[in-house]
């Protein structure tokens, strides 16, 4: 009697838009949004140091760091909803091919820190050992092309590698259960977690050791919108100066980097963050080079590889996809 | 005095009759869960035992209040907008048959757009502040309120409507004197359904991109493969929903005491 109607709820709903109207700066301070590529981790350390020390504020920037859940930052930055984002070359180029005007303005690491990780008990020590093993991945043509090239290059039979899509699951658990034998991870985060935090016997094939076969590429990179570069270059420069200062601090004082990151995201595993800070300190910039610099030859080789793997259907002009103009030297 | 004491006793007895069985049932479920996980030796990342969830809660508890404050602000604001918009649209639908025919298909359509389609658009439209989260809660929440309230408005006792009409009342007077009082219980019935989903709606909204909130806490826990913390968030979300539901119930009692008085008499 009292309740006549039972209703079900769909997970969707229609938006009745209203204007957002978020005001600009006040007193020379600009509100700036940076969207991360993932949960905060040591790749982002310099940004959190600069934020914690007020270096963005000193540069007239009121920075908000937003964390994504699923989709990356490219579409959001391309649409101008975020001023800056963290992305990676393998999404910047397809995003540009699709017309999103995103530009990489600095790399967080000078080379790709990715690796293929396996339990030591699998006996995998080099790429050709992957033949006959099962790869647990995210699904996509890039990973297929990379693994095939690596195996072939090392004298193995790429046709004997099997692929299974597993998405974002606990890779250690999946390997323990025998659902797959190896995964693609970041050496300075996931491999470190497995080795130093969980204490497992792990073997890993680092991409950077096989650059004779596969291209290097920049991941993660800081991206912005072409319009920002055109209309607010001074802001972009100030942002990158504060960020570069943060990364120089992370290089010199890993414990400062770890503390800044742990303060901003106390949910993170403290041991992993501290180990990773020490791991990354010598790796944020190449010896004797400024932090953030990108090499056009790296982009060119990777762009060709993406086309070969089918992730890019047409050629993308890499000169428009990145710039070093905003790296302080 | 002894009469008062016995009233209190009988009240206590009534309350325990009412709340003891569900409490015991829940406690029993938790015990079964704990025993099952331990005896079957289930790995913690597949299903953590209640004791492991509790340990995670005491371990990470201090970061929760900030996340809870964010999510609850989004949920409450969204509900408020849903209630106001829902009641207004219901009034329009109930008073104009044409409006009903025009808007009902759109209302149903509005509940069938997947959030994965909507989420990136919400960011573009509203940015990363509280707005997209409030929008998700309001969009999920307004539909039950509209349908329930509109039904209530239209199902008013026809004899009463005829009687008031015979006094020469205008449409607005009819709405105020007859239809709205008759629709209040229906409005609250709809609001209670919306309330059930408000916290979850806010959490889903935070997946769009957030700087704080339980949705962000879940993402951070998932990327660290901390299933125990994910469960902490699930329990917290459930507890907040129950609290919010209770609050709406209390408001309903205060707004329409007659409804609950007549119910008691019927018992």
C-alpha cells in the first residue's frame, strides 16, 4: 500500500548539461589541472616534490593533480579539460592520428623502463625462452608485435608464444596459479615490488637491453594541448621549470621524493615507494643531460614500429608530436 | 512509575525483537565467511576474511575520513538536486498529460545511457571538480523520484478531487491542497530508492577522475592489488548508504507524522 512502485536502476543516466564556468586566475595565479596516467607512483615523484614545496605556487600556478581510473589523459588534455597530462608515446601518436592535438613536452624517464617479468622457476632468462610460454596481457597489437619481434630476434619461434588477455589483475597471483607465465610491467615498480617487497625469485627481460631489436620509446611523458603551447607558452614554461626542479630534487634526494609521494598518497606501500625512489634517482635523466629531453630519432623509430604493428594506420609527423622547447637547460 | 518502567521494558523488548534477528543474521554471515576463508585457505587477494578486512581498516583508517567527506558531499548534493528536479518534473508530468507523453520516453532513455559513454563527456562539460560527481548522483537519483512522485500526484482519490473541483478551485490550488499532500509518501518512497544508490553513484562519478574520495581510494587500492582495502571501502560505502537511508527515513517521519501514526493504528 505504502510503496506502490518498485524501480530498477540502470547504471546510466542522461546528462542535462549546465555551464561549468570555472573562473580563471586571481592575482596572477593560474588554476592548472594535471591528469595522471595511473595511481601516483615514483614516475610522478618530481611533480609531487614541486607541489609539496610550493614551487608551482611560486611560479604562479595553482596546480590540481587529478587521478584517472580507466581511460588515459590524452582525450581529456586534447579536449582542453585538463591543461597537462601524463601519457606515453604509444597513446600520444594514435591520439594525434585521431586528431587530438596533444604534444609531449617532456619525458619523465629518458628511456623505457618496461620489462617482461616471469617467476624465476619458469626458466625464462632471455627472449627466445618465451617460445612455448603464455603471455598475460592487456590485449592490443603493440604487445604482440613487441614480443614477436623480441623472440624472433633472439632466435626463437614467435608462433609458439601464446597470448591471453587478463587485464589489470594481480600478476604475481596469476603467475602462481599458472594462468600465464610472463607479463609486461615497469621494472622500477612492479618488478621491484615482486623482488624487494614480496621477496620472490623473479627474472625479467628489460626492453632497454634489447634496443637492437625493438625500438625505445618515451613512457611516461608530460603532454599538453597545442592551444596551450600557442596561447600560453609562458605558463607552460613556468610549469615545466617547476617540474624540472622537482625531478632534480628527486635525483639528488630520493628520500625527499619518497616522502612527498607518501604524503600525497598515504595508501601506497611505503617500502615499495622508498625502494622505487632509490631505483629511479639515477634514472630520471641521462648522465650529463637535462631532465625531460626527448630525441627525435627515438620518436621516428617508434612511430615506424607502431605502423608496422598496426596500431597506427597512417604516418604521423613526429616533429609535431613532441617538443623540447619547454625543457629548462 | 512502574507503568513507565514496564513501557520502557516492553519498548526494549520490541526493539530487540526487531533489530536482534537481522544483527544476529549479519554476524552469522560474517562468521561463516571467516570460517570458509580460513578452512578453504582462500588467498587474500581472491577473498579476504572479515578479520583481514578489519586489520586493513585499522591499518589505513586514518586516510578514510577525508575520502568519506568528499564522497558524502557529492552524494548529498546530488540527492538534493535529484529531489528538487525530480519533484518538479513530476509536478509537470502530473499536471499536463502532453508533458507526460513528451517526457516519459526521454526519462526512460536517460536511464539507459551507459556511464562509460557519459563519463568522458561529463569531464569535458563539468571539469574535474565536484560537478561531474554530483551530476552522476543526480542523474541516477532523479528517475525513481520522478516516477514515484508523478504516480502519487496522479493517483489522488478521485472523489476528493471532484469535491475540491466543485468548490471552483484552480489547478494550482488543487495541486497544493489535494495532490501534493497525497503525493508526499510517494515522493519519499522514490527518494529512499534514490538514497540507496547515491553513495555508489558518487563513487562511480569519481572514476571519471578525482583528487579525493572513496572511488579514488578504491582505484589506489586496486592498482596496489590490495583486495582487503577494496573490501574496507565496500563496507564503508554500505554503512554510509544505510546511514543516509536512515536519515531519509527520519526526515520522512518528521514531514508526515500522520502516515506513521495511521500505520501504527493499523497494526
